[in-house]
């Protein structure tokens, strides 16, 4: 999906044709910018972890016993310039997600653009007249939308398709785009690979049990990095547009880069407890250390589940329906289902 997808007539035709052939088939919509999103975070963490590795190599083994806050602070400082680039890409992703939401909520197949209408139905090269695709596409979509109706009506069929896209498709997209994070969890994990490998390298350079080092790696891959990414995306979605109205765009990106670096510092400091040695825990009992580690991982797990897997359903606006349709929509729970062939007076405001 890109910003023009639902504005193109033949793309809407593509959706209608798929649903006609496979009524129970699932449509998965993924933004094209998601690839840039993953690549930006992969490269940023790769470069920052490489610089961290160089500093550790120069510092010699005797400096490997820095306090957790020192290690975390150094890592956050190294990541900060990289996060500035990430935030720009993430902000674009947030804007695209908002645009997708607006497109679905305000979808009208009659307003979709096509080449023939944009050139006035005249071939710009030969100046010969060309047939209108819109008539063919609209009639096909209306026919498919009312495949179970005996008295088919094109206007009613197009209204039904509009409601189906705004209702069921919008609901499906919202439920499959990663909860509050608006990113599928598997893509967040893919973006976290280089950061997790950097954490593994750091763990292998320290003394300690191999099992805890493996746990530290999987914590970074499956919990810590995806959690940080999701928290940043939520913050961008809630606050970025407010800040942009008050200050320069680059200042806004810097503010969120600092916020992202702080998240990295705080979460890494807590996660480093997983690979702390007994010498580093002289003032803490074994029971206290286990309770702190388990508690922190539970916090990460709860946040990841809440941010990526919470299913929030679309509340379909039924104000544009007639009273009969609105009543049926309230009982059925879906405005798209309410626009059936038995209620031919469906209108779209």
C-alpha cells in the first residue's frame, strides 16, 4: 500500500474482484514504507553497536566492568545520532498510517481516479477518443457487491461496497497492523536483529552463565527493542503533530531522538541485570536479583503484548445511514452488513 492506493480506480477493482472470487479470503495491507522503516532501524543499531564494539576493544578488558548505568549511557550516546535518522523515517510511517486510516474512513469508490477521466477521455498522443473505464469498473463492483440479490441496483451496490471497505476492511486492517504500535510484531522483531546481535556480543564479552547470556539476547530481540520501537511510535502518533505546530521540524525530530535514546538507556540498564555477575551483586541477595530480573521481563512482556497484540475494533460511523439501516447496523455490529440488498434506500452522505 502507498498513499495513492485507495485513490486509484483499478486498485479498488482489485479488492472487489478478490473478495468476489474468495469471499472468505483475507486481505493483508502492508505499507511500502515498512521496508524503509525496518532498514533504517537495522542500519542505525548496526552502526551504533559497531562503534560500541570499537570503544570496548580500545578500552581493554580491565574496563569491561563498568557499572550498568555507564554502559547504558555510552550505548545511548552512540545511538542518539542514528536515532535522529530513525525518527524521521518513523514519523513518515506514522503519517502514512494516519493517511491510510483517513482513506478507509472516507472511502468512496465513485471518487477514485482513473486515467481515462483525467485526460477527458481523449488519448493525449493520438487525440482519439477512449472509452471510460469507470463505467465498466463501477458496474462490475456493483454486480459483485450484490451477487446474492435478485433485483440488482448499481447505485445500491456501490454504496454497499463503500460500506464494506469502511467497515469490515477498515476493522481488519486495524486489527492486523500491530495494535497500538501500528506495526506487525514480526516486522519489529526483524528490525531488532542487529541490535540484539550487538547485545549478544556485549554479553559474550562478560563473565557469567551462558544461559543468562542467551536470555539477554532473546530479551533484546523479542522484548526490549520491539518495546522501545512501539513506545516511540505511540509517542509520535500522540504528540508529534502538536510539536510540529509549535517548533521547527528538525527540533521536533531532535526531541523524539532524545526520547528514544532515553528509552534505550533506561531499558538497557534494567536488562543488563540479566548478565550481571555475583561480584556486581554483592549488595543484593540472590532472591532479590531474581525477583528484579523476573519483574522487569514481565513488564517488558506485558508492554509488548499490549502494544502489538491488543485488538482494537473500528467503530463504524453510522450517521450517514438512514434510520432503518442505522438500527440494523447497531444490532448486527457491522455497517457493511447492514447495507444489504433488502434495504435499497441506502445512501452515503
